[in-house]
């Protein structure tokens, strides 16, 4: 049986491990934290959103970013401090503007394919992750934003997504708790929300039931390719000594650390950390529970998304901050999320709000890096940016296909006997 190392126990690492285990591989997952899903997969916006597949490589993003540079509470904030990685990444980002349409369509296709796998896995493994299948409502305060959404809608339709324009009256019928003045909206009934942390932890437990091994508290120091395979050198938190394990192959799913590991393996994976913030509003009283929305929202102007996580939690997330590897939770970035909640849902108490920040691993073309590296036995499933939760199940199946085609498991051959056959394959492979 081939033994594969997976670096990272976030949503992409755990879904990758699950896909490989179902194909008959022996899998060991390494993560620096004590548990799975403790970093970027801890408290994101919660949306499983094919309707948010529009990539950011559009000229309007550049113009908005320039205009917002001196505004500390702006939805998009760039620290102007010089950094070769940051500015070279941005140059590459701008070079992908001509691929804006095709990359948006491809992302939408991946998002739709991911749904089927994720829902099937959750059902098979009995994972409760506060799933809500009430759709996602995009809201627009003015005609300019709505008109841009109309253009995006044509691209999403090419990707296979059904999303319809709705009037203000229809918006309020879809989500009666919504307050404020709006121009119009777009509604995607097939989109959904859920708790990424609960799902990832549940799927990690399923991986262990299938025989997968997790080595937690393991700071991976070095990945090295050799004729025998790939070695993983790591240091456990409980020990000052490094340990070395040999594997037949490795799949790098290490978020913002993937760039460093790729360089060790002779590959270039140009990931930049883009910070996002979220708040979890604790709905501790009956009025707040009745006044918070159940339908997920996406405010395109404010770049804010929401999800209802059970009866007593309301997640609000947004912003993009280009500030290197920085996990600081800044009050001036959190306050706009709280103010947005108070404005649109005035009867929701913000007496207890839990703030969080995470670093999205983002590629310049806004597509995840999914595929083989230069050397045999080296693979990548990383760089999902703000859509890691949405795309993870599809890219896990995609990398599973690649591994299976290039390094079949000796125990199960092509692994067909181990996988469900009713799920459609991802429509495309990014990267």
C-alpha cells in the first residue's frame, strides 16, 4: 500500500486525506496545531457559495484598492510598506486580468462540483455542521453594483449556476429580518452555509476511522525528495529533537506555508497571505434569535458575508488585508463588521461578539494550485484563497484523481472499489 503524507489539517488537507483513504492509500496528516481546523479553517464566513465564484482579477479591484489605501476601515486594505513578494505577487495578479472571465467560469464549475461530494461525505459520515440550504442572497445598495452583478451573472450561467435577479420586495420576502434601503439583489437557491470547523473536525474523525493517522503539534521543518520518495522532517511541541519519516509521496495542503514547502521541493507556488476577519455574534436572547437572518447574505459593496450557524450563532465575515504574515486582530477592521450588523439587523444584540482573523492562501490567478509538482511523488492542493470551504471537496477529488493516475495504490489498484460511484467528477482541474 502506498503511503502518502498530507501537510496541513485544514479543510483542504482533511478533504484530501479523506479522498486518498477512500482510494485505498495509507495516509499520514501533519499539522502544527493540537487539533484539526485550528487556523484558516476555524471561523470563516461559512458560505458554500458558487455564487461568489467571481475572481478578483478585474480592473475595478485595482481602482478600488488604490482609492481605499488610506482608509483604515476599507473593505480592501494594502499595507504600502515595501515587500518584494507582495508587489511582485500583485504584478502577477494584474497580469491575470485578461483571464478574468475564463477563471470565473472555471471557479464556478469547481464550486458546483464540490457541493455533491461534500454533501455526500457529510451524509456518509454523519457529520453535523449546522448546514443551512436556504440559498445566498446578494444585496446591492445602488444600480452600479447591481449592473456589475448582472454582468457577473452571465459568467456564472456559463459555469452552470442558476442565479436570478430579485426586487427589493422579493428580497424582504426571502429574508424578512433584513433592514435598510436597497436597489435590488440576486438570489442563488442552490447555495448553502455551514460551520467549516465542525465539518473539518468531523471529517478528520472519519479519516481516523478509515485508518488515517494524524500527527498533531508537529512543526514540519523540511520536505525532501529522494529516489525512495519524500521525507518529512518535523519537531513535536513536546520534544526539542527532530524526527524523520519516509513516505512514497506528499500532498502539500499547508495554506500560506505551501510556498515555502514548494520551494524546498523545487516548485514555485506563489501564494500570498490575504487576511480576512470574522465576528461570531452570540444570539443569547430570544429577540436576537428571531431578528438574525437565516438566509445567507453577501453585501458586494461592503464585501461582507453572513451565515447562521444554528439557533444561537450569527457569523459575519469580510475584508481583505494585504499585510504579510500578520495574525493581529485590529479593532478598526472588526468595528465595520459590528456596525454593519447593527445597521441591517438593529434588533440583534451585539453584547457578545467573538472576533477572529485568518490568512487566506491566495494565488495571483485566484485559482487553487491542484496537481503534480516537478518531481514524481510531489503533489499540491492549496492556494484556494477566500473559497477554500467552497472548493475543497472538488479539489480533493481532483488531486485524488491525479495521485491515482500517477501512483496507483498497490492494494486497491485504481481504488474504484473504495469510492462512491454516484458522484459526478469535478468538471475541471485548476492549477
